[in-house]
C-alpha cells in the first residue's frame, strides 16, 4: 500500500501477517494493491505518529536480516521518542564498542522506516549523518518528535 506522509510517499509492505518493509520515496505512484486490515492499521498508526499522538508503533513487524542486524534493530526500538543517541552510544548499549561501523551499516539496512527509528541515531558530535531517506527527512523527523515531546532543540542543523 502507498501512504502519503508530510515527507514523501511511503510504501508499506505486508508479508505473512507482518509489516516487512516501509520505504519512503519521492516518485509518483499508482495505488494498485489491496489494503489488508494490517496495512490499514499501519496507515492509521502513521496518521497518529504524524499528528503527534503516537510515539511508538504497535504492529507485528519482521524484516529479514542476520542475527547481528536483528540485535541492532532491537536496540533502535529502545531509543525513546524525541531523544537521540550516537552510534558510539548504540555500540556501548550493545556491549560491543568496537562494532560502531558494523552497527552503522546495520542501521542503514533497516527496512522499517520510522517504525524502527534509526533516524534517532546521530553522529558523536551531534551531526546528522547517514540516512537512506535523505538527511532532510531525518532532520524533519527529529524536529517533529522534539516538538511533540517538548524536548531538545526545535531546529537541527546539518
């Protein structure tokens, strides 16, 4: 299913009763897929997220990846709404301080845009780095969450 967001079109994919992919894009689309109850639930939760009334998603999710990638993505789910951590902090939380690059690479392979919040990981110096959806989207998401949560700075620079 295609879902219009404030920052582009999201393609939400369901597979075997799980949300398996949410991909953000700029290009035009032609809706042509059946909207299952789970896809409608996902769209409803995205509506709430963008309206500022939802801070986490309650959907069955599953994306393919190695055990290490699954551990990285699980750690992303623990980052509080409206907060950010550095890649260094993520590696520390995973008790794997030498794996910063591997963790960053796994973050980049996350296929569940916003649901698994890799946008909440930033550079050690506070800079916005590495985001498959584009840094402007990462900035928008972080500013949206900071505004809703009433924390941090209102405007981020990159």
